[in-house]
């Protein structure tokens, strides 16, 4: 039995770095990552040690000179906004009106959805992002199609159809019951699909576009299906003002989600910039998670997430590109922006690496399964070559801090050679894209 398992297993030999916690990363300069035929991690350690162990007979895949890290985790991004990156000239609410809502209308077309979804997943894979939490639009059929493309692409993803039943343009406002019904159907079909790789998130866009009734029903549905809820919170002061005017009976923004049953460990809230201490404390009590999106916050001049207070309150958070307000699909870019956006705090490379991997997994309640290379977890990883930054870089000449620093401050999708989910290499070429 043991022999059969060994025979079928693969051993990736490379420099290996993974995260232990926000202050500690672990590395094996000549490392081995052993994966069974089902894509589970059997062992991770020093190559010579592993060679002597029960896994020594595994088939070796030689990646020396390259680096293996856990697959990157993007906790917040919008698939239909892929081509809207870099449309300058507006604050959040103006930007939504001017660029985003018109483009999201076009996503009603399956042809548009197909083209965007294939290019989107291809780019995610090329950027080393193996797990992500994705918004689509209000369109159920197009969302169903996005799930199909995600399944074919082989990625791990939490995906949700946007829900809006008020304060949106005419063509994007849904009938509340239809929105709930079609979201529930998508959840029933896709939550846990593809052997658990695909998951569903009820996706009320943000409080301004959602009725209290809809939020309450979303809370119940998410609970019933043990599914996610993803939304935005306190991204800009103008949005906060809008919420306080439209929801005068609630003491603050957080209360709109809280009192309608939308806060829990599987709630992922984008931004969380303009919250007071009491709100942060209540988010922490409910164990709600935050997707920190600094690239987007720079672009829309939304402000700075107060990382020190979020941490003081013990709120779990990870990184999100927030494409399309986020201009880059690369989590490496988000890592450096997480540091740049804090004038008085340093987000170290070790911490940024944690946020991009294990911290992201915790944010998505998936750290039992992914985020680092503990035995038993799924083998989601990417192969990175720092010579893609500059051919003169030699991995063996750099210490751990220097490598993480390079990834953070000079990293991009260009570094990533290969991405794997459950031990399976993701093949971007089979995502055939018309016109390419
Ligand atoms: N708030 C509500 N919708 C959106 C969106 O699409 N992008 C961003 N950045 N914030 C939002
Ligand atoms: Zn967003």
C-alpha cells in the first residue's frame, strides 16, 4: 500500500518558502514538496532528509534554481471589470456611474461573459493566483457560465452573482425575489462543486444598493447553505454619508449588515477604511473578515485602511486586488502597496507574504486546506523565477528576507512560471480565447 502511494507521488525539488504566521516564514534552500496522486501534500522539507524518508522513492521534478511558494490568494476582485482598469477621473460613486455600471450591463451577453471569463482566469493563473473571491454582475446566466469557465480552468474560487435591488441604474436593478431565487439556485448548483474547489458567495454589492429585506434573506440563505457573503464596507466617506442618509435607523454602516444577519466568519468585506472603533469591535466579535485592497484605494483615493486598529481588534484580513479599481491583477503589486499606503507603519516582506498566502486563506476560512505546505493540505502552489526580474539575480545568493523583499517590491506576474491547484498544473492554453 505504502509503495503504491510512493510510486504515484511526485517530489518537486526547488527552493521552497512558505508562511508559518504573520512574523515567520519557513524556507528550505534545497527543498522538497511531496504530493500524492490526489494533489494532497504528503511532506515538505529538506530534499536530502526527504530522500531518506518514506517519500524518497517519489518521482522527482527538478525545479532547482527556481522558487516554490504557496498559490497566491486574492480575497476581492470583480471579473467583469477586467478591461476597466485604469479609467481615471472619478471618486468611487462617480466611477461606478460613469464606467462600471455601463460595462456591467454588457455582461448580460453570454458571449461577452465567455470572452471576459476566459481572459480573466488566464490572467489569474499567469499571475500565480490560485484562489480568489470573485464578483460577477447581477446576471445569473453569465455567472453560471463564469463557474463553468472556472471549473475548466482548474482554479479554486469563491464566486457570486452581484445583488442589487435599489439605487442602481434601471437595467441593473433586480426584483428582490428574483435576485434571491437565482442566487440560491446558483448556490445550490455550485457551492462545493468541482470536488470543493468552487464555492458560492451571496454578493450584495454594498449596503446602498440593497434593501433590508434582501439583506435579511441573504443572511438566512448563507447560513442555510454554509456559503459565503461578500460585500463592500466603508470604502469612502461619501459612501458612508449615503448609507447614513438611506439607513437612518441604524447607528452606523456596520449595523446595516449586522442587524440583518449578514456578519459571520464567512463574510468577506472589501476595504473597511472608514470605520469607527465600535464597528471594528463588532466586526471582530462576529468574526467577519476584511479584504484589504490598497491598490484600489490608491487609485480611487479612498483613504487608508487603519491596519494597526484592524489588528488591535483582532480582525482577520487578507489582500484583494479589487480589479478593476485595482489596476493590477498581481498580488505581488498589492503586497507592496499594502506597505506604501501606511505612512507610519511598515508592512514587512514576511508579513506581506503571509497576507498574500496563509493570511488570505484564513480570511477566506480555507486555511485548513490551503495557504502553506503543511502535510494534508491541497498542493496549491506556484513556481517563481526571480531571474525574470533580472537575469543576473541568483536565488542561491539571496537570503530569505532578500527573496521575500524582491517578491514584494519588484514582483509581478512576469515572475510566475507555473501555477498548480491540487498538484495539477493549470494550463492556460486550453482556455481558448477567440481572436487571440
Ligand atoms: N463598491 C460597490 N461596488 C464597487 C465596485 O465595483 N468597486 C469598488 N471598488 N467599490 C465598490
Ligand atoms: Zn470591489
